[in-house]
C-alpha cells in the first residue's frame, strides 16, 4: 500500500492529470484497501517527508539513469563469467561515457527549450537516451564521421 500511496502523492504533486483516489483504490489496490486507509497513509508519508515536495528534474534522472546503466553493464558482464579483455572493457566504458556526455548536452538543451516542456518527461528521457545511443553507434561504426 505504501508504494501505491507514494505514487498517488507524487502524482498529485507533479502531474497535470494526477491519479484519482479511485484509480488507486479500485485499479491499483483492487479494492483490498479502502479510501480512508490510503488517505491516512498519505498523511503519514507527508508528515515523514515534512511536507517537502522536491523532485528530481529530467536532468537529474537522466544522469542518474546513465550512471546506473554503466554500473549494471559492468556487473552483468562480470556476473556471467565473461571475462572481458581490458581492451573490450575500456571500449565499452568509453562508449557509455560518451553516451552519458552526449545525453548531458542534449538534456541541457531540452531544459532551456520551453517548447519541449509540453512533452511528458518520460518521453523526453527515452528520446534523449535513444538519440544519444543512435548517434554514438552511427559515429562509432561509420567510415565517415558525422559532424
């Protein structure tokens, strides 16, 4: 219940069209928990966070996501007993670092462009990462560098 109530609180604070209490109780919690319990849990959560409603920006999320992605990639390679040569490891890390730097630059541009703010942040995150990866792959494997 705490997870769904937290989602409800976040939605109320930051979404243009937030989840309704009915969405939470009927659809997410399948009527197992009543409305009053969700409202009480919301009150507990808000007291716990001292009513602070700060949230990460698109920029914070993208930078955190790319760092977690790099760490998870390294962990996955090691856990599957694939012992990469140091050259492979270095190239993979360089590629991910370049994707991160390119994403960083795109993100700064997005944050200052008011026209782009009409799109959902989740779409901006996916688009920014996808474009960055696509450009890095194209420049890495093409004979002619993209300028």
